[in-house]
C-alpha cells in the first residue's frame, strides 16, 4: 500500500490549528497570534492615531523603551488633569479620537495640503468650539480665530508626524458617522452630542460600506506616502463595541456590522500591500475562548487586564521579530512625554472616548 501524499495541512505550524492553539491552552497562555510583517527598531518613530483604544499602544511602546512620537506635546504649566482634558498625549497629535478611515483621510488631506479645512466654528455661549475636535478643549476657545490657530498647530503636528514616522499605527473603531450636507465633511461625533447643535437639514448619518472604508483607507495611506514613501502602516480594530447606533436597529448586530467591515478592510489592505500589517487586538479581546472576561460590567469597556493582555501580545510579536526578549526589560522613561499619556483604568478610558457620551441619551 503506497504512502499517502502530503497535503498542505501536514506542514502547518501548531498555531494554525484551533484545537492545540486555541481550545486546549489556558486562554491566558495562548501565544503566537501575531507574526509581524516588518520589524520596528527601538529608535524608529512610531505614530499612533484612531479610536480611544489606540491610545493604549503609545503607552505600551513607551514602557518597552521604544520611540512613540508625540508630535504635539502639551505646553508647560498644565496639570496632569488639564493635559488629559485637553487631549494631549493620547495620540501623536491632538485630533481627538479618529473613529473612521474617512476622518483619517480628511485630517491628512487638510494637513498635507490636499484640501482646505472648513473655517466654521461652533458657538458655545461666549466661547467657540472646533466642530472637528469638539472634546479637546473643554472650556472652548475665546474666538473663532483662536480655534483656527489651535487647529493649525495640530495640522502642522500631523504633517510632521506623518513625514518623520517609520510606522503609523491606526485603530479603526466605527463605520457609523455624521456628514455635513453643506461642505461634505465628516464629523468625529454627531453634532449636538459632545458639543454643537444638531441640524436635521444639514447633518445626516452615514454607515460606511466595505468599499467606502477601503477606499478611504487606501487614499489616506497614499497621501501619507506622498511625503513619506517608506511609511509602514499597522492597522488594528478596536474591540470596544459602539455605544449606540443611529440606524434605529439593535446595537448588537449594528456593532457586528461595523467591526466586520473594519476587520475585512484591514485584512484586505494587509493582503494588498507588503508594508501594511494587521495586529489582532480585536480577536484577543472578543474571541469566544476568552468568554468576555476582558470586558467591564457594561460589556463594553475593556478592562485594564484586557489591555495588558493585548499589549503583551503586541510587544511579544515586535520583540520576537527583531530577536528581542519575549518580555522586554523596563527601560528609562522618556522625559519629554507625560506619565499620563494613556491611563489604563476603565473609567478614564470611557471618559476619553467621545462616542461614550451617547450613553447619556439612552432612554433608560
């Protein structure tokens, strides 16, 4: 009787099989979920942006001695609370949360001179608010001109960060957004929730499709590479569910649609481009083997233990690729970055998520 010929599955590593890689180990001992496509050296500038979960990556990079690039540091004299309230240190620039690929493309188009940003400011009593950064200055600005000057600082920081970065880490969070019928821009949150006034004739909801999100992300990457041809992209999908859906449907399938689209976009881009990679933070929190253990009582906020678990995998993957230790030794902290860049307690995480304000409008 002849020997059965080899089939492709016989040469695969253990990590490729569900039973030995997922079902049998203790969930906390699962390993090898991410093998990076490219290395990041300890001194390579890494820029982070995206939904609130993205803020955790900057802290993890700093704690491991790597070079998280803060292109818009807080001015001197602010307290820790003031820095947090004003959006300093959470991401590499003070855009606030960027939930959708469309908003990332929009910021890059403004920063890199591909489009003119709107000049409108929202009145808030005797103060003024940036419609595209409604949460970054709780007390508002003294005038529209002051608001625009502040935004120009952020646009310059975006330009600097993208130009000098070795890698951009972008965490996609949502597909639902609100668009302006007058100028076609996309808002980070629904007007009238965090700040501003809702106008049903002007502000309309839009739930991005796979094709739209893929187009926006592709265009954003192309724009960034016009000023930095060697820029590498690391995409993640936030495991944190949406707070509310504007569709009127149930929040559970609405969240499933959103995360499925974003995960598919990230996977497709990673297949298309050798310098685009995907890190599975979404799967490490939401995988069935974890049984929801990493969510807080609201079944939405990721616990500090969950964040630590994700970041251990993130750093193990990076260090495994460039032959560093699996558990990197503590490094001296950089003195030009505040200690509170990304607080890891659950309450501060929700406070940093502009999307979380929507829970206030729940009927119960």
